[in-house]
C-alpha cells in the first residue's frame, strides 16, 4: 500500500508541474510566434526547424496539431491521476479502473500517431 501512495504522489507532482508548464507555454508561445523572432523547434531527435521561415498558415497548422496532441496527452495524464486516486482506495480491478486504462492506452496511441503526423508536416 505504501508504493501506491508513492505512485500517487509522483503522478500528482507531475500533473501539477505539467499544468503549470501548459499555462506558461500557452501564454508565451503565441508571443514568440508573432514577434517575427527566430524560433526553432526540435522534434524528438530530428533536425532543428526554424518556424520563422514558414508562412502564417503553415504555422497555424503546426500549432493546431501540437495543441491537439498535447491536449490529449494532458487528458491521458489527468486520467492516470484519477485512476491512481481510485486505486489508492483498494479497488484495483474495478470496471472504472479497467475502463480508464483502456482510454489511457487509446489516448497514448493517438498521441504517438499525432506526433508522427506532426513530424511529417514539419
């Protein structure tokens, strides 16, 4: 039972740090994008791409896909947080926990597919 409490604490810390960075990023990303400054992005080991060379529609397409993928990732982490909260009461194999893990798996698969599409677009 001690390990589930440690897991719950770690997931909560990660969730709230991710929430803070999401809010901070949603404020600063549009500012960086529309100041015409040089803005580079690196997609998981691929080459660095300068977004200032792209036109407005390409930037909006990239931003839209990124927001959708990160939003789904955020929902998956939130669902993990809720599932671990439910598991901490001792219901490890309830229908709620099983359904949530099924949704979490689908969310992560969609995120992987979305990042592949984003890398293809860039």
